């Protein structure tokens, strides 16, 4: 029987049960072809080729392996190290740096950096449903600051991250150019349902105008509740943005304590990784589901990352 991935898999269990490329291939075969090997060209059944990690299509006679057409196909790295790196990124609550992956798995920094970015790209979630219920929206600033300039809004050399979190629901981060009214409206329209119960924000003036434009004047006023941070008030009954701000603190601990330095170009990728891990924190099959995303995700070429 082919090995299956247990729930809540850890490194010790992964090493004991899947500690070789051959065993990792069997896992990929089970995940990619639950009903038996299938030709990637014509979708017909395929027959294993003796003494080779390949299959022969019964119809078109195309020969292929389980990694054909996947992110693993052109990689010189062993499948076993792919599995280990994926588990490390899944389990690291505040992320894992390429330097740590380099030391842990024994590879060059360039290989570790590229490997982490490929896994990170596969974690990006697309076609997401709009959020409803009670949704909090806030903005934060990450990165350094120019000498002599302050903190927060208007501080130099910082990048804007807009956070949207549904209470008891999903989290989304977006690397934005600014916090102008049009920018905020774009992200709110794309990610929050018009039937949302309440939109919670701080007292940044732009949010009031956005709510009125989206839902109309009187309805926009009723759907939007703001907590006045400017006067030092952070909670007023159930009106607060603490839910999304707690997620911001997790992101910043990752930036300061794990990654240390993130370029503006790749900031969204790190935000996507943090959101994927956060939204799946209660998923007992997180590792398995991440491997499935790696199988189906398009290949991210190195030249695209460094362009």
C-alpha cells in the first residue's frame, strides 16, 4: 500500500515514514493520481515502466514521471529536501528565513532562498470568496525609516500593508502603494461583500468616505464603525480593530525576528505566506494540502525573482 500523509505530521514522523526520494515519489503519486496514474497529455491510464520511476501511457505512449509538469520537475534538489523545507515553512508560526533553511537542510543560500520563494508562491491563494459578517480593516507600516523621520504614517522608507480580517474568519494582507481613499476602496471592494454586517476601522478619515461611496450615504454610515485611536481609545464595547492588529503583530515579529529584512519587491510574497499559514492554523492536513498546491502550482523561474 502506498504511504499516506498523516494529520499533524512532524519532522520526526516525516523522517521515519518518508525519509527517501522513493517514498516521497509514492506520496506524490497518491496525491496526484488518487485513481491511478494518468497521462498528463491525454488523461488516459498509464502503466509503470519496470525498474524506472516512469510510466507509459496506454493510449498515446507518452512516457512521464510523477513530477512531470510540476514544480519539482526541473529541480536538482531531492524530493526529500523539498518535503522537509515545505514542512519547516508550514510549521514556523513566524516564518523561516532562507539562512535557517540553508543551515538546517545543508544547501547553498541561493538554493535555499529560491526554494523558499517557490514554496511561498505555491501558498498564494487565488479566487478567494469575499468576506462578510464583521470585518476589520487597518493599515500598518513595515521596514526601516529615514534618519530624522518619525514612526507610523508619513515615516520615510516604510512600506504600507493593508490588513483585512473577518472576525472568526480569514485574514488578508496587501502590500499597497499608499493609504489614499482610492487605494483603500479598491481593496475593500475586491475583498469585502456588499452584504457585510459591519466594517470596523480606526478613525482615518479616508474610511468614512469609502464606506459612503460603496454603500451610499446613510447605509454607509450605519455599516461603518470607527474606533478613535487619535484620542487614545482602542476598545469601545465590540468596536475595535484588535483582531487585525494582532495579525499585524505576528507579521512584524516575522519581519523583525525571522526574515530581518524584506525588499519591497517581495513583501507581498511574505504577506501571502503569513496569511496562508494563519488561515490554515487549525488545518490538521496543512502539510498535505501545501504539497498538493506545489503539485498544481505553476513554476516560478529564478530569473523572474531576480528581474
